[in-house]
């Protein structure tokens, strides 16, 4: 790439060409941990804004584990069979495009995120596995799935997790004027997420929000509220597999064109739980950061669950299975 490839409107990008190229960079690291969601120019600008000797040393240290994760976005199957679960091997941008495409369709659609814990649940819950097998979009979420892809000799193009997807989706929904409904979390949490959206994406129509603590008897009223709101996209934060089962059972009644289960996303954007710093995510250690925050709740999922998940993947490979 040369100076002639840079738009005249993007003057900040010219700084890249005044710096001697190095062997590794933030973009190189983020590609391998599947969190390279922006552009290479954005990552270089971020580096130039904060570069220092110690910063360079830190990048070098983070590059060591990143080297073992393999390539990021590269030639890879568009759809892979992952231990019986069909995954659409999409980038973040491709996922957002599909979400907005389905939001314009007459028939409602479902999106599911699949991480290591979801795979473990699906192995003991046939109903949940059937939901994943029949969802309209299923995307790979988390470093565990990335590592499993390497074991199975296939490339997971990007870590399409809900937490990173959310602000990018909000920006595109604001641009296209698509309405959003937030359902789930403790009382007050969904409202705080709506306030976060109003501050950062004031043009995005948040059609309504409600906490997730309601009885079966109250469900018809909840469904009526979502339907009357006119929201095209519904986010449900009940945790897997409950959220996905709820969406399967009630999506038609909500009137939404696309629904997705987003787990703990509301806790992050309400400010209840802090997100791991970028450098932790570059190390592929966000899971450990979450464990430190809530050790009693997360130790079994991460230390026992991750070991069980990787054991399943290795056994699948030894029996001749490959993701294809």
C-alpha cells in the first residue's frame, strides 16, 4: 500500500507513511485473535496516538501467544459443521449485513451465538442443539471456538461475539432507522442500556425495553408490548439456552423480524460489569478476566467447561472428524 492508496479526506492516515515499518503491529495481533474489526489504518493510528518504548515491548509480548492462534480473516469455508452444529463462518461486517437483510424480510429469523459453553450445553440438551441446527444465522463466538477451529484444521474468520457486535450494529441501525427492543437482565439494566444507546446513537429508535423477570402469566403482555412497539430487531438477554428457547417459542408473536439471544451483553453496556481491556482481549484472555470478576459463578464454566470442550474437540478429531 502506498500514499496514493489513501483518500485525501483521511489526512490522519498519512502519519502511517512517516513511520518505519516493523515486524509486528496491533493489526497483526488482532487478526490472529480474531478481533480485527476495524481497518489496518485505524489500528496503526491507534498505535501512533499512544506509542512508547514500553508500548512496543508490550506489543512484542502480546505477539507471542497470538502467533499460536493462526491466521485471522483468510480463505475459509463459508459454512462449517462444528460438532454437529452448522456455523456460518462470517466476519463481523458480514454478520451485520445479514442481520439488516433479515430485518427487511417478512418471515422472522433467528441468530445464535455459539461459544464453548454453548457447545457443551448442546451436547447434553438435544432441544437446544436442534435450535442451533435450525437457526437462520449461527456465528462463532470466543477464543475457544477459534482454538477448536485450529484443532479441526479449519479457519474461523472472526470472533463474532455480541459484545463487540453491539455498537457496530447500533451504528448501522441508526443509519438505516431500524427499531430495537431490549428484553432481559435485572430490573433497571435494560433501561440503562437504552440510556447508553441514547447517548452514543441518539438517532437509533429504541422502541422499548423490559427486564427479564416476568412470569408465564405475564408473557402475553410482554409479547404484546414488543409487537406494539414495532421494533424490527429484538435482543433477548436471558442466558443460554433459555433465551434461544424463548425466542423459538415466541418470535412470531413479538412481530420482530430478527431476534438474537445476547447473554450477558446488557450487563456490560449498562455499566454493571466492566469489559476486559483491549490488551487482555489481544491475548485471548477475556475469559480469565471474566473469571476474576465473578469467580464463584464462572469457575466451573471456564476451568471445567473449557477443558471438557477442548477434550470433545480433540476426541472428535481423533475419530476422524473435521470441520467442513
